[in-house]
């Protein structure tokens, strides 16, 4: 009962209470401590794991953030040069592919920041800008999950399963890379740069060192809290989740469209699960995480910096996400 109460709080408070949403990292850390305590598993071993698991992704976020700040001007110039050489439409499609593929190394957060810089430079009308951003965030959200430094979901998953660095690349790599390439091709059809001759008139100053450090600390707390939360929910998972069919888990995880997918991965994934079940959970979380703004970190960053409303996002992202989930459902469970 205690774990059920914690689960309800974790799932709904960030979506309904603004103070919780603004302090999500601290909230999840407290909920993780509560879950581990209720489960009776809080000990020195778990605390050591919770302190160590976030280190790699935290370092990656810090280094990538500093490099982006130092190379900001060069990035803008390179984007302008490449977009003129390739045409904005082709450049946008290649951007979706490249950011998706490298996000597992530079982190989803930094990939989203680079995306914002690119969107501001390219000559796109409002509709094309929104579509380009959404498709790119789908791509980044999928690609970042291929290594444990790409995003919190992959960090938590690899940590909980005690697997090596390339585990997720082997488990979901073919499906993710295929989706990224297809999203890149779709971008070339959905983006129309000819209706607007200028980029956005938005201040493009690099982030401050203070902002970078604050984000780094928040990521560390975020992953630490999810580690505690995931281990604390092991009894709940063993009782209610392990026996569900992978197809059921796949569609249940559409709730990651409104909730952070790393939180759900922390609560659901267990070493006792079969590989195909873990695959279904991850793909369901990763695809549906792009459907609404709260579903993924890149969505939140890009929508906030580019002033994209929830309605604008949902109108294009929900149909795109549902169709992608339906296609992968057929691939994973019908034709495979």
C-alpha cells in the first residue's frame, strides 16, 4: 500500500502541481528515499549504487554543456554554411538523423540545445519549425537511449540490469537506428523552408556557467532519485508487472507521453524480466515519450526555448507517435 501511494504521487504530482514540476529532481529524490525505506531495502550497498550510477551521465552533461558554450559561435557559422550548401530541407533531414545518432554520446540535453540553435538559424515558417522540432525530438529521445550516458532512462536501465555499456545498443539498436533514418527522411517532406526567408529573431547568447552547473547538479539528483525509486519498487514489480505479456506492457507505457520515461523505466524494469519484455518496455516508453511535451527532456527544452505550445506539439506529435507505435507493434509482435 505504501508503494502504491508513492507510485500515484510520482505519476501525477509532477503533472498537476507546478511546484513539484519546477523541483522535479528533489521530489524524485525524496520519493526514491521513501520507496527504498518502505520496501525495507535501504542499506549501504544501495546508497553506494545510487551515488555511483549518476556519475557517467553527469560528467557527460557537464562536458558537453561546456563545449557547447565555448563553441557556440562556431556552431552557428557551421550551421549557416551547411544549410546554404545542402539546402535547408536536406540539412534539416540530415540534422534529425545526426542528432539522433550522436545523442547517445553527447547526451539528449545537449542534442536538444544544438537543435534549438539550428532551428533558430534555418529559414523556416512556423509550421515547419514546429514539425522539424518535434521529429528531431523523437529522434533524439530514441537515439539517446543507446548508451548509459545518453539520458537518464538508459542510465537507470543499464544500472538496474547490471549490464555493460553496449547492452542497449545490442538490444534495441536496429529498431532505433531504423526509426531515426525514417524520421530524417520524413523531415525532408514535412519541412518547407521556402515560405520564410529568415530565421527566428531570438536571443542566441550561450548559456552561463551557473546555468550549466545547476543543470549538472539537477541531473545527478534526478538519476540518483530514479535509482532509489527503481530499486524500491522491486517488490511491486515482482507482484504485479513481471507476469504481464510484453504486448500489454508496450501499450501501457504510452503514459510516458505525459510522464518522464526514465521514472517509468525505473519502476518497471527488473533483472528477472526476459529480453523481449525489456525491449517492449523500452520501445513503448521511447516512442510515446515524444508525443507530448512533458514526456521527454528534449521536448521540454526545445518547446520552452522555441515557444511551442502544448496544443501545437500534440497536434502533430500524437498522430506521429501513434503511427510509429503501431508500426513497431506489428514488427515486434506480429511479423517477427
